[in-house]
């Protein structure tokens, strides 16, 4: 994926959805599964991704995911992706379905993290295409950075390695709204050098991006934005010095 590809800055808005998006219901089981979302495009189109009933876990609606992946469709080939606060993992698995090279999932809930692993096995994804880390995203970012730097020393000639020090191509930043984690997460990613000036960030919130990122110490460029129902979705790049 070309890091220097020019991207349009003109914003794109879509009309508000008049109908709520329904997720496929799933019967409760010993694993605690209470719902499923469907992968909407790519290699695993129509495959189901299960999730549990947990505080703050709200899979992105189908129409919003479709909009997001229309935005980044030409950026996904061989991309390395970070799915912070992964939840159902729908965004990360959708990225893999559409050609991403590697996805790192971070999920706080152990049961949901186990489901991510089970979904990967069911989709027959090779272990080299993803990693699932269990814990708080903000706390895990420094540890993740250390692992990436160590791996990059061992694979200096492979710039497309899943573990490189040059930064993720795409990061999904979709934490539980009430925790107000957008600015701390972006700041931690930047300070730990897991992202760079070419990285694309996708954010969801109940507020416009200017309010969501109020207090961020870095300037950013808004590439795309839309509102569906009560959700604002934005695609940005942060102006990070090399």
C-alpha cells in the first residue's frame, strides 16, 4: 500500500438512516454469546461474527461499516490494521476480509477476546494474519510498541511485516463513549510511535469530531465524515512529525 498516495480532503456526508440497523440475534450459550454481526464484503462476505452482552460493547451498524470500508477500500491491500477496543471484532475481520495483511485486536473482556480467536479459527485465518491481546487498550499500547520495535530489529528488511516500527496503516478508535478515551488513545499511539503521518484513524462518537478531539495536542486533517442516527463517524490523519 503506497504511503504517499494522495487522499481527498473534501468531506463526504451521507443522509441520516431512518431505520435502525438490526443485528442477527443469537441464542445465549455457555460462552455468553448474545448477538452476531455479518461481514458485509470481501472474502468472508456473509460470515457471522458473534459477540457477548457487555457494557460498552456496541458493534458498528452495517450501513456505517459499509461507508467506512468504501472510504478506505483502496488503502486495505496488504495494510496493517489496529482494532482498538475491538468488541465484536467486526471492523478488524471486515478489514481482513477485504485484503488487509495483518490485524491487531485489543479487547478488554476475556470472553469476547476468546470469541475473536474462535471466529478467526472458524474463518480459517492463519495465525500470521492477526493477534488478539486481552486487556485495557491504553495500558497495552506501550507493551505493544515494545513488541513491535523488538520484531522490527529482527525483520528490518521486511517493511510490510505485521510487526514493524513504521506504524499501522489504519487504526479503528471506537471505545465506549462514556469513557472519553479518544484523545488519550491517540496520544498514546503517537508517543509510542505505533502510528505515523500517513496513518488513517477511524473514530465513532455521539459528537462531532471537533468536540471528540478537543484537547488533542496535535493538528489533524478531516478526510471524511458522516452521521447516521446519533453516531458521528470520521476518518482523519494526524499531523505527526517524522
